[in-house]
C-alpha cells in the first residue's frame, strides 16, 4: 500500500512522462485552463522538453507539422478546448493531406459535464474524424500511457498522419498509479523479392520510362539511394507537387516539377511514357494536373505505384504493379537490383533535363520588380542546406519554377494549399535548426493569416527571413475571376498595413524592395541583422504568374 501511494502521479504528470518517453523534445502550444495538469507535468521536464508558446493555435499546429517534416519525428502541439481546437484545425488538415505525423493534445471539458454543451464543449471524434488518422478521448487516467503509445504508433506507421487526443481536464488532475508504456516502434512495409524482380522486368521491357517521386517516409539516405538507382539506370525523374527536395534539381537526371505551373513539355513527356514509376506520391489532384495526366481508371502507360498505404494504391489509377512500402525500404531494395541497359532511353533523359533548364530561365514581368530574378538570386546565393518555406498563392509559382532545391529536407510547403503556412513553418525551422538559414516566401494575403507568429520568432530567438510579395490583392482568386468571369472582379483587393513598420513593431529587421536590383543588398542586410527579418517586395498586380497577366486573360476572354 505504501509503495502504491509512493508511485501515485497526477494524470497530467503521467502524460508529460509519456511524452518524454516517446522522445518529444518540443511542444508548440497556446496554454489553456483545460490542460493545466499537463502544463504542471511539463514543468518537471523543462530540461528536456521545450515549450514554445505561439500566438495562435493555427500557428502551433502548423509549427508542429513543420517540425515533423524537418525531423522525421512526430510534431506535438497542445491546445485548449473549443476555440483553441477549432483554430488548430488548419494545421491538422495540412498534416492529413501532407501525410505528416502530428500528435495534437486538446483539452476537453470534465467528464461529469460531458454532453451538456458545457463551456466550450465539442465532440472532437466527430469534428476531427475526416482529417485525422485517429481521434481518441481518454476517459480513464490509468489508460493515459496506452493512449499515448497508440497515438505515436498510429501517427508514424504506414501512411503517416495526424492523431488527435482529447483530454478531459479532470483526468489530468486525478492521481493514479500506473506503469509507463515503451517508446513506439515505427512499422513500415517492405517490397518482396518477387515484386522487385517484376519491377526490374517491366523496366527492362520499356522504351520510354519515366519516374515521379514525392510524398513522405523519405530520408536523406533514401533520397541518395534513389538517386543512385536513377543514375545507374539512366532514368529521367520528376518530383510531385511541393516535393522538390526529394531529388537534386541540378542533377542531369532531373526533369522538373510536376505541380502547379507544370512545364507543358514535362506534362507531355509523362503522358507519352510507356512506363510510369510513381514512388511515394499519391498522384493527387495537383500532381495529376486535375486528374487529367493519366487515364482513369486504367492508364495507357504501364503504371508502377509504390506507396506506404495499401488503401492509396488503386484509389484512382489502377496500377500494373502496386507495391506497399515505405520509401526508405523501397529505395534500399533498389540498391540490390542489377541495373538494366538504359542506353535506349538516354536521349530522352538528356532532353528532359535540357527542357527543364530551358524552363527555369527567367521570364519577363510587368513593373519594376522581376520576381523570377529574385528567386534565381536566392537559389544562387543561399547555402545548399538553407530551408525554404512558403504558404500558398500565385507568388509560389515563381518559387516552384525558378528555385533549385539541392538537398533533402530543405523545402517546407503545404501540399494542402493552406494559406498562412509560410511564417509559422519558418519560425519552427529557425527554432529546430538555429544554424541554418531559413527563408520564407509569402504573399501579402498569406502573410496576414498567421504573420503574428513573428512575435514567437522574436521571443524564442528564431531568425527567419520573411519575404512578403505585396501586390495588394488575392492574386490566385483574381486570376480565376479574370479567367472564368472576365472583368467581373470582386472581393480580391487588399488594403495592407505598412509591413516594414509592423515588422519593426514586433522587433524584427525590415526592408522594402521596389526595384529588382535593390533586392541583393536588402537581403544581405537582412542576413546580417542577427534577428528575424521582413523584406517587403512590391510587385505590379498586373503579373499574375510567370505566364500570364491580367491583360492577357482579358484578351483571351475577348477572343472567346
């Protein structure tokens, strides 16, 4: 009896202990009274777990998602009930569509007030079911270790994704004597020998093979193994939407980015292939060009689809060969395959890379600032290991097209297309890797979504350089309006704050660029500032993307 009393712990302390056992070293949160017991438990782990207090729950969930992308370990965020949970949904949806392992701990009303519409009560299992791998609610404090162990197993295994654990506030304050669960063991499938032999046979028989890689469960080693395979077999390789750091863009086998703003020559090359190998990418809407790239349900090409979740293979496109495997396991298996004779498609590989190099040559832009030249400057001067983050909007098309990613783990972007991702992901990157340069590209509308996380950067010493592409409008929506409802423009104009003044108010360095040739020095000053920096780049609203202007779209409309 004396031993049991000695082992008694508050539920919140049990939870904090489990997080430490799972290897958690950072938690992004907005504190709330609904999880005071957990906060008190984390007080005893301050030497091992850093608690980053963000200014919005959307910032916390997006930072946790970015943490997971960069480290390969689950990102953890903690938010309070009701409004806190709804604010955090943005990052959880991103984690779901991006297949990112995130564990979100969300406060819940006490058990004896459930189902009464108590203060800020929400049924999280219903709310989060469509955007999480698993949603659980712990009703017994003795089961805290079990639930946490399951959460970390589910988040990381197979196709990774977010898990939401609801914490009734009273279970965190109950005292229990319970043992700890061990650290989760990640489980990934591997290809079998027969599948790899069939893979090689299909490759050997092809005349115009092509590869698209992307998605998750990659590592630096897996990327290098896959690159070695592509070299040995002389294969052209493209990357899926916002997965440009999965293959060195300077490599002679690199063929480009099959995402928004895809080169039409690249699109045709994929369509004309007789063998399409897709490794890690879901072949979702953006990579498949609105599901127009391949025939549904049976592609004309022989399709080999490798993915860590069996449910994804055959969801839209029926493959000739489907392999359920993590990318590390698949890339390792490739190293054991004898190369085939790739000389017959050598010319196709060389032409694919030449087309890519031609596509990334800078284009003209209306006004005094050419965003393509700025992106190329960044690509040239940044260290290879610099981390580039971005949110969403038409400004990202310049980044995707003109920046060359060199190393794995240098691109942070939401394939969910969520606005507001650029700033919190940059803050997270700066906290995780304080000795690496972090540059974030944001539209003016995108920045205003979660730009207040600049305060978090200042508070915790992160030093990202935030570039705001300011054209005083929501350009993506304006583009679609002009394209489909010519001259009927509504709800896309923005009246913005003085961004440099706002940045200085937060404690950041600030610059304004009105001409292309001003950018190099402004960026150099930002690099020397030794604190977060904001560079406002004022661009002409006439240029919607590297291919089209507002006037172009109106001429097209008049011609119709």
